[in-house]
């Protein structure tokens, strides 16, 4: 990065709630040279999106940029008059939003939409139509008249995101801010979109800021990474160094929480949650959750220290370097060929007329965990819903524990309903916002077991204790809980009736990595302790080794491969499985255990 | 018309009293603090207070013939007299409560019937849905006032009948709004959870769905109350409500129209009270709805909510 032009320089950026409220982000400084990508990583509430928007001189309603500079090619965007700022947005600083289906105008044809981005900046190009064709080629879309005339809803998610990329790149900006642009995409699509971003940034000397919560994605894309926690950058440096040898305690814990598709490890989550704006206390915001905390940490917010070519916001950065917490590897016991507790035979399901599953056979050995993986639309959630009885339009046989399961809920006895429990993907939707946690957890006891009130509340309290939640949560409402706490409540609700089969439908996909690790560990422990049979639906292959013994790969409603996790991940037989595994971005060289691996981030396919 | 649930509580009022934790109470409080709602609330409360306290403080009997017809305001009769020489002030003070009571009962009836129909139609789906919603369509084909007039002119001007007629004429509109709100909620995972627990449909509707409809129901109630007041006053004006010699604001306007040039207050005051009441309830409802769906939430609070909620669940 030496001698290169600095495209973007951010210094001492601070954003507050209102003119004098608490700060949401503060002391944000970084620089991005031409053609480079800076990764801005952090968990929800860390302020990364707030920073991203501020790079375009924008603050959400209610927030105010109170100090700092955002210099783009030497010009401070924040001091521009509104008219000039508007002209700069899109033309010189472009934004790619997270969800292209919501960001593209559904009433405008794709071609017109890209051209519009050019026409609002007259003088950028002579011939918008020709540039539209050029830029579509650059994002690897065929600029056929047919495609140009389509509406956004007629494109796939990946194509939509490419159109959004085309709109961002069409004016040849100096800066592109990408706000988790691949979150909703399948791994393969994600890989292609990331490749496109990287090559275009290099080609046109664009500085890019890539906001993400996914460490592996950032690792594969960004030359530099800024780790945010509670509104501040806690560690900033070359990605390979930061990921291989993290210094800040938060960075270490964050990396330890990330699942790995390569090794079976216990992921260690971070207990507690980051403080909210206005409640960040006097000292270091991470102090309450930090392993290395000393009294001095709680006195004043730490200044950035330059160390080993990076900046770390920790007063003990010097001392705590060195051997980090070893990451325990866990050997999952190979499943002892127990009898199948749950077996599906030629199960075919349809939504209306559309077939979703065709002739699926599946065996889940008693007291073991089977992961069902596949891309979106592969039918994995439908499979889970058929077993649970939520989807009743299926044919075939599902046997559980020697009894045949009826297709719908109506035909099932209370005993069957108790035996099979289901945990939903989104804990923000699965808890009734008008009930207290106590009512929510006690409800199945009333419905399924008919227990009297006193016994219900006792068992609800002990169920909360099982998922490490304090008893005073019983009186709270769901909106007073964080996402991870809500998902634990959902787990407690499922386990309180002591089921035999637990179905987990993407239970961690709505959660941050540090929370995901906590939840997965908890599920594992509970599964072992209670000898649960478990189906774990996920799209995240990196999680497999940490939770499951066997894996089933679904594609378009068919089982393409199944077997022990290690075997499938290391020697996939089906080409689809192989492709799926190769496209997973891998966080390599996490020094936490692999001190010997050369530091660096690799993608398993390119090996770059 | 799905009205988002306001989740203000966890952020701004953590540790507040137990009552304030209920999101809709918090929304009502937040609404009451906006200027729009404060104005509405003051207007409506003033008129309601007047109607309730009126009978106890009225200077003379509303039915007593005390002076000349259409006498101008004087020291003894501050608002003058009506077409039979009765004290307008006393009649105004006595003529509100019946109107309010009838409007409130009709509203309650309409909301209860409409909500029951709307929730059942949306949650049960299929045949019940078709049956309920087609019935609703048929009732909706009659203009609201005409429907009430029809019933009253056939069965005679009985008060309970008027309440019933106006209430039932509200039900279809409420049912439509609540049905669409319920359709959204029925698909939420917590309803699926209750189904997985083998909960009966009726219990799911009352304990899982209904509590989440409080915001739209409150907005509907305010709106329907406004309409009820107008319709009740209108029916009285047309002679289908309370019968003479009862004191009633709507009836008073009709009775005293002929004396408008002589003593305008006998018409203006009851008309103004009805107007203030409807404007008040309508303004407050509007403010509540805006807060409930998040338009008028303080921007700082909005920003914090945005900051703290994961994107998937916004």
C-alpha cells in the first residue's frame, strides 16, 4: 500500500443521537488507498452501518454527525453544501445496500434503472445507454435487450445484486460502500459477487469499504480490516495479520467464535452483550466481557496504540500478545450405529402444485444429531416442517419411535406433540411480544401436560436456568431481550416438556457469530445431557462439524449425499456437494490453534 | 393494513413501571405527548366532562317551560330559551350523555362484532372466511346511515335498536381492517408455536392473536366512535333518535332551526359541541395511529431502535 493514492481518509468521525445525546460511534479514523478494500466488521449494534452511511455524508433521522472529516480525494464531504454533496453521492461515492430486492425500484426496468443513475449526474458520461451496456458486462450480466427490459422481480437474487453493483460502479466513483451486499445470497452466488467487486475495484482504482458481520467473507476480500465494537474501532490493520494474530481481546474472542468447516472445534462464544449507546460507562466498553481486564481498564476509554503495523484500542495490547487461548478441539464421537429413532421413507411434499421434496429417505439415529444442508429453495425447511406437522401436504411415511406420524397437527396426539419440539429460525418472530417470558416458557406445560400453575412456574424457572438465563427474566417481555437471549428462551420453551426429538430450523442464522457460538455450544451440551435426537437445519456448512455427526445434503428437494460429517466435508462424492463446500469462504490461519499455518486468508478454491 | 407493534418499551422505558411495559400503553402515552393528540384529547375530554357532569349542575329542569320562546340570552338564561321556552343551557347540559352513551355502546358493539368476525375469518380461512366476508360485503353494500334508517323505520325508533343498527353497520368495516391485520399475524412463528402445542383455535385467537391487535383495534375504535357520534346526532336530528321532550343535542338542532334568527345559540351550541367532540376524538385517534405505526415517534428514539434491532427482524 506504499506510495499509493489515498482515496478515502476518515478522521475522528463522531456521530451522536441528536445534537448532544450519547455517541453512537466515536473516534473513527481510517484510510483506504485506490483499488483497495477495507473490511468493516462488527456485530449488530456496533455502529458499522452508521459509519458506512456517514461515508456518504448521511446520518439516519435522529442521528447527527457531530465531528470529524470524511475526505474523498482530498475533499471533505461533510463540509460540502447540500447541493454539492448530492452531486457527489452516486457519482463519486456510491452505496450498495444489503437487500437489492428492496433497494431496486420494482416499477422500473433494469436498463432504465441503471441509466437513471447515470442521467441524474449529467456530464459523467456522454452516452448513458452505451455505459449501461458496458457496466453490465463488467458485473457479468448479459446486456441483452431482453434482460434490460426486465423488472427487478424477474431476476434472481444474485442478478439483482449485480444490477445494484452496476448502478454503483456506472459513474466510476472513487469510493464504494458495500453494506453486507451478500447476506441474503447463497454461497456460490456470494462468491461470484465478491469476485466481481474485487476485480472492479482493482480495475478502476476504486476505494471500497465493505461492511459485514461475516469474518470469512471480509477475510477473503479485504486487504485491511477494521473491527468495531460498541461504536469504536478496536483493531485496525492488515487483514492477514489481524486474523492470524489478533491482539485486541474482542478480536480474539470474535475469531474464536467463528465456526470453521475445516476443523471440529468447540466454538467459544462471548457471554453478555455490548453496551448500548448512552450506557457505555467510563472505561473500555469491552471491559465487562474481557478476559484480560484490570482495574485500569474501567477508568478511561483506551486510546489507540500503534503496535505491529496496526492500531489497537487496548491499554494492555503490549502485554497480552503472545500465546492466545488454545481452542479446544472436540472429537465428536462417531455415531454408534444406533437404531434410527426417526425415519423418513419416500417423503414427497408440495406447496400447492409445486413439488418441494421428492422421495426423500432419511434416517436419524437415536440420540444423535443430523444436519440437513442445502441452498435456499432446496426444501430443507419444508422437510423439517413435514416432520413437525406444520406442513401437511406430503405423502410417504415418517416413523418416529415406532409410531407413524400423521401428516398434519390435527391427527397427532398430545404425546406426539410433546415428543417432537421445533425451534424456529427467527427468535424475533417466534416469541409472542405480548406475553412475558414466564408465560411463554410455561405455555407448553399447560397445553401439552396440563400441569397446575405452581408447577408450571417452577419448571419454567428451572428451564431458564438450563439455558443460563437468570430467573428474573420470567417477568420480562421479549422486546427487552437481545436476539441471543430470545433464542435461548425459545430453546427453553422447547426443552421444558422434555422432548425426544428436537428440530432446529436455522436457529443461529439471525444471530451474531459470538452469540451463535454460545447457542450452538448450549444446544450441544443439552443434546448430550438429555440424549436428544436432533435435526439441525442450516445453510452454514462451517457449523457442521461443531454440531452434527451426520449430514444430509439437499438439492431441489432431493437428497444428493449423506454420511458422516467428516467424510462428506473431506471427500464429497456428489459434484454439487463439492461445489457447495468449495464456495464457502474460509477463515484460515486463525492462529488460535493453528500457529503453524502460514498466516493468510485463503479461499479454498482459488487458494489465493 | 398491518400496524407494526411499537417496541418502544425496551429501549426508552426499561425499568419503568409494570404498566408502562405494555407496548400499547406506552404508545398511548407517547401519543398523548404529541401536540396533535394533546389538542384532540383536551377537546374530547372537555365535551365528555360537560356531558357527564352536566345533569348535576344544570340550573333548572331541562323540560320546564320557563320563559318566552326563543328568548335572547339574559342573566337568568345565559343561552336564551328554545322553541317552547325551555332553558337552552339546561338542555345542553342534559342533552349530551344519552348521545355519548349510545355512540359508545354502538362503537363497542361494532368493534367486538367486527373483531370477532375479522379474526375468525382470517385465522380459520377457507369456508368460514368466505362466509363471513361475503356477508360483510352484503352489509357494506348499504350506505351506513341508510342501513340504520331502514331498521329504525321498519321496527320503530327504539333506543336499543338504534344502538344495534349503528353498531352492526360498523362491524363490516372493522372486520375488514382486522382481517387483514390478522392475516399478517397468523403467519407469525409464535402462532405456529401455539399450534404445535396443540392449542385450540379459539384460544389461539383470543390469547395469541387478539393481544397483538390492540393497536389497530384502538385506532378503529376511535374512528368508529367519531362516526357513531355523527350518526347518532344525525339520527336524532332526523327524528329517529330520542323522542321529544328528551333533551338531545341532535334533536335540539332540529327543533330550534326555525328560531335561528331569534336565538341562534339554541342551534349553535349543540352543533358546536358535536363538532368539537368529533374533531377531538378524530384528532386523538389520528395521533395514536401515527405513533403506533411509527410516523410520529421521536427521531432520537427511532434512531436508537434502528441501531439496536438486527436487520432481519425490522
